[in-house]
C-alpha cells in the first residue's frame, strides 16, 4: 500500500508540475487565442489527466500490485516522446534552446499520458489473465475432488470432501453440510463457529428458499446469523440425495458480492455431491429410483 501511495503521490505532483510549466510557457511565449486553444490548453488538459490518474492510483487498492507497472509505462512513454521530439528538432527544425525545452515538456506530457493509458490496459490484461488462470486452477482442483466424491461410499465422506473443497479450493471462511433424516436436518460436518451454531444451521435449512435444487442462494433467511451477523456473504444450496435432501453452506467474511465463476463452481461441487449421494443411496437400496435406473 505504501508503494502505491508513493507512486500515486509522485504522479499527482508530476501532473501539477506540468500544469505549472504550461503556465510558465505561456508567460514566456504570449500567444493569440488560436495558439492558446490549440497549443497550451490541450497540454494543460493532458497534465490534469495525469493528476487524475495519480489520485486514482492513490485512492484505489486495485492498483496495489500494478502501480509500479503503470508508472514504468508512463516514464517510458515520456522519455520516448521527448527523445523523438529532440531528435526531430535538432535534425530538421533547429529550434532555439528555450523553445526546445518547452517543446520537450509538451512531448513528455503527451508521452507520459500515453504511457499511463497503455499501463492501465496492461494492468487490466494481466488481472484478467490472472483471474482466468486462478479459475482454471480452481476448476482443475474441483474436478479432482469430484472424481474422489464419486467414489465415496459414505455420507460422511461426501460431507467432509465438500467442506474441504469449500475451504481450500473456493477459499471460504467456513462451511457446513447437513442432510435431512427422519423429518429434520442433521449436521454431518461444520467448520462454522458461533454460539448456538448448530441450532442456527438447522433453522436456516428448514427455512431454505424454495429454489430449484443445485441453484446457489445468497439471500436465505438466517443466512446472516451463520456469519454471526458480521459483514460478508453466505452461499447455500440444496442437494438432491435420493429420497431426501442435503444442504451445503459456504460462508465468506467481508465479501460483499461473490464472483459469478465461484458460484458456478459451488454449484458444480453440489452436483458432484448429488451424484455421489444418489450412488450411495442406490447401493444401500437397489430398489430406489437411483438404483433401478
């Protein structure tokens, strides 16, 4: 964070310095309205855009990892533009010293902004690639667990594997697995902590929204209580299990909205668990719908 604040503050200072240099340039080279409009004002706006970028970098944590990348692109763009301008000026136009200086400042301003824009797009592309790679790794891990789930012969094995996937692969802060037996929900496994958590899990399962099975829900009754009413999000899903139903919960602290891809993987985990539970039910009762199909 300190690294980001330093880079953002330096960017703001640089932009303000460029604005001051534009004012100074206008003082040394008084211009007509047309020259002011097409020569000075655009570069003032460029400098203000650099200031705005610095403020954004300073105020948003999204730039923590890539602030130095954006700064490098900005410096590289400024140096490149100045070098090209200087080369052209010496070889073709032969500008006097002061005009060359202020012209280099203009070129550096434009190059710096161009570099910053490229840096922001580079950051976004890197973040997108990282997100895709993370999703692929999670999906690979989930598929490995899915194969083990489908080989499970006991409900407790299915439950413990679902909890493990939620905690390790989906990065939850706690999970619980319940199954309905004899008219009430029984807690098979849970890593959620809190006073009367078992009672709250049963109440949440009994009042679970009447959504389609294997569709994740985030707004069920009692869901906030599973996080002890702390900020965050709770995922819940009904899992068909032969003649009965299981429910899987996954809690995320301090997360306002869960990524859609993580919800898809949560639903895929529930589908694997449903297949495993149906297989277990079929082995226990060959006359059940799962066993006779």
